[in-house]
C-alpha cells in the first residue's frame, strides 16, 4: 500500500481522527473489523455472503449503533467517522464495508419510527442489524385494525441473511381510492417474518448477499410504520442530534461511494506490488513510462476522491439542514465515483495478465467499484440537475436573503 506519510508528509487523508475511548468506531475497533473482513473476503466473494465472524466483527466495531439515539445506547455519531471507517474496512473487503455502512444508515432511518417501535428494535441493546428496501417502493400495504397488512417482494436487500429487522417501503392501498392521495410508508418487519430468495448473482459486491425478500399478509402494528418522505427527508425533530436532522441525500452519496474508494485503494496497492516486482533478469513494469503515467494518474484520482468525500462528510456534519449542501454533496459523490471507475479501469488495463485472474485482488476491486458506480444514487445526471437548480436559485436570490452564494457552497 502506498505510504501517504512518506509521500506527502501527512497522514492518510481518509484515516480516522482521534475518537474518545467511549465512542464506537475507534481506530482499534475499525482495524479489528478490517482484519476480520480481510480474512473472509475471498470466501464472501465466492459464497455471495459474509461469514459469521465478519458480521460479528462489524457489530463489535460499532457500525450498527453509530446513528442510534443515545437513549437506546447508540452513539449519534458523525458522517465523517462513518465514511472514514467504511473506507478503511473496504480496503480489505468492499462487501463487508457496504453492509456495515448500511447498518449505520438504516439505524438513522429507523430512529424516525415512533418511540414504541424504537424500543422494540433497541430495547435490549443498540447493536441491531437492519436491512432495508426503501427506493423504489414495492408491494402494497392495506389498513387493518391496529395496523397494516403488508404484501410484496423487494429486490437488492443487502445483508438480509443476517438482518434482525428489515425496513420495507410500500404504497398504501387506501380504503377509498377515489378520495385519498397516494402515500408510501416505511414498515419495520422482524427479519424472521420475511422470506429470503437467493437472487444475488451480481458482478461485484458479491459478498453483500443482497437477495430479494417477500412477505404475504404480515401484520405490522401502527407504531412500526412512518411516512417514507418523513424518513428520507428528515422531517423536523426538535432536540434531535445533527445526524438525524440530515435528509437522506445529504450524506447518502458520500457514504455509498466510500466502499468504492476503499476498493480502489486496495486495487492500487495490489497493482503497485505487481508493477514493482522485479522478474528475474528483467526490469520492473514500473520502469515503463506508460506504466508510470498510469500510476501517477490513478493515484492522484484516488487521492482526489478521498478529499472530496472527506469534505462532503464534514459538510454533512456541519450543515445537516442546508439545501445547498445537499446539492453539492450529491454532485461530489457522483463525480467521485466516476473518477474511481476511471482510476481502477486504468489499473486493470495496464496490469499484467494475472491482474485479471478470477481470483485476483484487482479483478475483485474492479468488479466492486463498477457495481457501486451503478447505484442510482450515484448517477451524475440526476445530481447534476439538482446542482444546476441550486446554483440557479442562489443566483436569483435577492440580496440579504440568506441564500449561500454558489461559490461559497463549493468550499
């Protein structure tokens, strides 16, 4: 792995900052999770799911409790801490990092449920693994006395094989469809109440076990449901921690991009070992000028993404309710993942034949980065449009309106 301290005289820009000993995601905890993820990485890729030891290590690191309210023993942590920890674990196994990051993110969404539901989820402790299928909604929910009858099938539910609870978004079928407006709600369902279908045969992130789930006539009490727009949009919640005031789009892109950054760093380290190996009686691959250019450009692009994501996470922590911050973070995450695709693609093309072996580390990283980049939340078209609207709105705002100028929002 390239040593940033030697190259730049600084610590790795995405490394965890000092965290108090009573906080989760400490340096030691994350290192242990990363070590466990590395030991199980090859098997996870082949078996299409994480092994129990990796799952346990991710919980012990504090990922599941990271955004859980403090009254339930959670951390109410920061986005910067989570992004840094996700990158660190993804340098060993992108699938493990993806699942751990989503545990944290889904805990933030579950904190939007009524208090009785939160007690059911976290009353016995905050280290609860929560999977989710929120966008796009699927299935249907019908009102019944005391709650809802939920039916449907949802795809790509990451880590559902070891989920304690599952959050499912479904449109409500109103009693009188002529008068009622369409509404989509989130329903918290125990993991034991969903049928899991083995459907995850993806190119990358194979170890996430992102299978499909199905329910038929599951009764969900009223208190285990909330309106989807309130969950994702972070409806005002007086006294809530900053991490719970942020809408889904504010930090969603940077968090989803973080596993790709870790995978790209892993690819760069593996590629560098290949390029600097000296075959008997022959020069190293790195003696070739074209290989040197590939190294310089890919390493710079990966470092640039680290800076983009660190800045985006810090912005999310500092400005959790600023609409302009959402637009900038969506833009930065979409551009960042494109840079990672280009960087890893270049390494993949310029590496030797063994780089592209089925069991090769670079090949796995290449697959993982491309799979992350395909996520709808990281597509540049949508985020570019939102950023353009934000810039236009700021430029049209009257003086003294309090709207942040476009130039300032990009800092």
